[in-house]
């Protein structure tokens, strides 16, 4: 019985080791600058991280108070329509997401699935698969402001760790889908009139709150424990124009501005480009 117990413990430890190997065992910070490691983790002092997290939390609290006073939704969602491309787009985006998970598992980089663009992909899959409701409308309104992150990822691509065959092409396919194709289609089938007015900033504020929670209360503690630089929360990217000891303080303000303004610009451009009448 003692031997069986030892074998079971050994087997459990081996399974845990395999899990952690798939989670972040393939991330080699020394091979790809800016992807993590002890030096990256020590780039900012703990006092600086705490101060910046407190600043972000205060800004989120202000945004929450502002948004709760001004946000409004229709009592009933618009009726469902028959949209041919919804199913194929759902299948394509799900396949791309599944391929991404497969790449991350096989390369031992599954932890990178916490990054915002994968979160956006999963949200868009859920919106394509879900029936219309007041809740899904609220998610769509927040998504419109959140997808600017995919644009940033295309303007400043960090693809040094993507070495598997087809992985780079999958990166660009994912970002084109989640920024250029799927959100405009979702706006199209819902109807632009179901988005908030352009002078309503409450849903941009809600989106900013989600963004802040994801970065400072999810990715930051995981990154500090694993020394994996999730979305550059530990140390700046090489291409970061604000590279320096205060890069995160700068990021709090310029990312807030991007989230507030680019979401509105994105909405204006998409509505301008969309057909005036549904033709599905």
C-alpha cells in the first residue's frame, strides 16, 4: 500500500510537471528579449507596481461611478435575424482560436492565452454563438472600445517567439479577423442604431475597467509569479516609444486615451463603411 501511495504521488507530480511545461515551459526569456526572466521581473520595484496599480484602481473607480450614472440599455433586444455569414465566421474564428491553443500547448507557451487579443477572440466567438439579449448588447458595446488592442498588435507586432510552421500567418489571420472582419459584421447584424450614441462615454469606461482588471489584477500577479512578461506588464517592449522606468505610468494615460478615442473613431469609420440596409 505504501508503494502504491508513493507511485500515485510520483504520477501526480509528473502530471503537474507536464502541465507547467505546457503552461510556460517553452518560454525562453533569454532567447527573446522582453519576454520575461528575472531581469525583466525586476525592471520595476514592487513599490512602483503597487503605486501604479493604486492609480489604475482609483481611475477605474471614477470611471465606474461615471458610467453607472449614465449608461442605459433598451428594455428588449432587437429581434433575431437570419444572417448567412454568422455560422461560417463563427466556424472560422473558432478554428483560428483552436489553432492558437494548439500552437501554445505544443510550444509550451499556453500562459500567453491570457493576453488581451486572445480574450477578445473568445468574446467575439461567444457573441457570434449567442442569441441576442440585453447582456450580449452590453458586451458588444464594450467590445467596440476594447478591440483597439488588436490594432496596436498589428502596428507594433511582437512575433519573435512564434517559430512553429504557420504560426506567424495564424497571428495575422487572428488579428485581421478580430479587428477588421468580425466586429464590423457584429455591428452590421445588430444594427448601428443599437450602439450607444457617440457622445455617450459610459461603455468606453466599462471597457476600460475590464482592461484595467485584466492587466493589473489578473496578468500582473501571474507574471510576477512566473516571470513571464504578459502583455509587457513587467518590462517594456523593445518597440515601446515610452521605453523607460515610467513606461507603465505613461501607458495608463495613453492607453486610456486610446481606449476612449479610438473606440469612437472605429465606430464612426465602421458605420460609414457599412451598407445602409441589411442584405443578408
